[in-house]
C-alpha cells in the first residue's frame, strides 16, 4: 500500500494525525502449509491487535483491511468485536457468488483439494499468473507498448517498475488457508450467508456493530463491487458508510485519486469517531 512516497497510504494517514500500525504477515514456508483462517485471525491478527492495545494504551483499535485482508478483518471483527472501535473494509471479498471477476470464476471451478495436495502453499508465481490473466491483453501486451512509448520518461519508467515490483512481490499463501478461502468464500459462499466457522466458532456478520466504512472501486477487476458491497447491508452497525470510487483495485490505494479523494475521506471519517 506504499508504492511511492507521494502515493503512500500510510504517510497520508500519518500526515492527517492518525497513528498507523501495519501487519507484516511474513513469508510462509512449507512448514506453514497447515496454517488456516484460525491461525491468521485468532492467532496472528489477534496478537497484533493486543500488541497495539498495549503499545498505544487503548482498549480498542480502528481496524482496516484491504482485499483479502478485508475479509480477514471482517472475520476478526465478527469474532472479536470488543477489540474493534471502527472497521474499514477496502475492497473486501464478501459475497463470492456475486463476484464476476476472472479470479472468482476460476476459484469456483478448481479442485482446490487436489491443487493443495500437489502444490502445498500457493506460490507467488501462481498468484502473479492469476493477476495477469484478469486483463490478458492489457497485462501481456498493452502495458509494454506504453512502456516502450514512454521509455525516455524517467518518471513513467520508475512508476512502471514500482507497480511491477509490487505485483510480483506476493508472498506464498499457506495451503490450508488457501483451501478454506476458496471453498468457504467462493465455492460455498458461507461468509455472507452467516454459515462460516473459523476455529470452531460461528462467524455472523450481525456481530459487527461498530462503525463501518466500506470502500469499493467501480472498475475493480480483482474484487467486483457487487462482491464487496453486501457487507454494508449485512452488518448490524447503525453507523455505516459506503463509498464507491471511479477507479480500480490498485487505483483505490495508490493513485492521485487515492491521495486526493479516498484517503482524505477516510481520515475525516476516522477522526470523527476516534
């Protein structure tokens, strides 16, 4: 979320006077292939929240999650609402059956059990391949034509390389986490139906009663708006805001629009509730 200093999500929020803590999930190895939703939500994420509470001397934190992180944060907010003061969901994957993206169509039809049994953790190369096939002509041809046309423009080339590095800098996904993700979110669509269980505990979106800010992008080709927006209507929060921005998945967090529109609105929303 910090591709460039002038397009930094964290720096913008810091400049608005907010304290920001970012979770580093690390790089899973083959020893981590059995880690699942329970480990990430009730283990890692809960430990991070407890650390921040102690570090900042507060009883609750404002929690934000982007993309898959938005789904993990949704599950956490349902299971541990006492720890979450405000919840910000940025392009979260919520209603898998309403997701019309290539990723969703692929996820709904793969034999994920056999895939994980054969591969183990999902490697970065597989994730990068998935990103590339979303817009095959744009990702495989057009972007390189644009690069060639602007090869003398140092700023253009620098930004191009930053985005490419960011796209390829994807850590492996533990096999069991990937398996539960594909089955429960995309194939069975359990989360939005309040039928999902994590660590033996029932996930109900009605447990989310804290202020909610849902951010979606109308041109998102990774998580379609129809997949994210149901969160806004499924929770029990009385104070909830839904914003739809005229940009894409990456543009919502790392663009001039993000700095000019998305982040100022988010900062204002958080400060009014902090």
